[in-house]
């Protein structure tokens, strides 16, 4: 009887040393999106080199920020990720309220093109990303992105 008690005590002590599952995988739920993507605004080319792709990305995903290109602006619109949650089809992003739409130049003219800091979806602070393949996504319900986006190759 002493042997099962020792085994149980050893298992309990070992369980304390193993970090919880969330600590084993510190990556956020949208980590599979990290990187640069092309297309969306236009059909993505069927063959593109990494250099060509990285020279003209349309959307860039990072841990805390999602950046998007607009046709009327030279700079990327940046949205701070408030939450990202996995869905059956991909990921749902909730963004912090945008400050970019409220910024203005010294002469009272708005900066940043259209002033819309969203992705052309119904709610500018919400983005649904649908995973269509290993390196292809789409933004359903976002008319400004009628085409799928394709991940830029690494090489």
C-alpha cells in the first residue's frame, strides 16, 4: 500500500512542475496570420516572389497591430488589437477604438484619406478573418476586400 501512495505523491509533485497548457503555448490565437498579405483589394497574382510581395503588402498582421493599405493614402492604417478569438472559420478581431479618424492637420483638414480606420466592414472595430487555406484568407462582409488575400512567401 505504501507504493501507490508514493506514486500518487510523485505524480502530484510532478503535476506542480508542469506549467499549465496556456503557458506551454504562449502564442495568441491569431499567430498563424503573422506576416504580410497581398490581394484583397485586387486579385492576388498567381506567381509572386517574396521581394515583389513584401514591396507591396496590403495587410500586415502582428501580435498587437493589424495594418492595412488604402488606395487613397500613402501610409498604412494601424489598428490596435483589443481581443482576438478563434472561431470555427478563422479569427475574430475586436480593435481598440480608432484615434486616427479624429486626427487632423494644423489647417483643420483630416489626415489619412477617407478617415475610415476600419476594413470596410459593417463595424470598423470588428474584423472577421476566414481561413480559406494554408496561405489564403478572406474578410467576409467587407466590401473593400472583395478578393482573397494570399500570404507573402518567405523566399
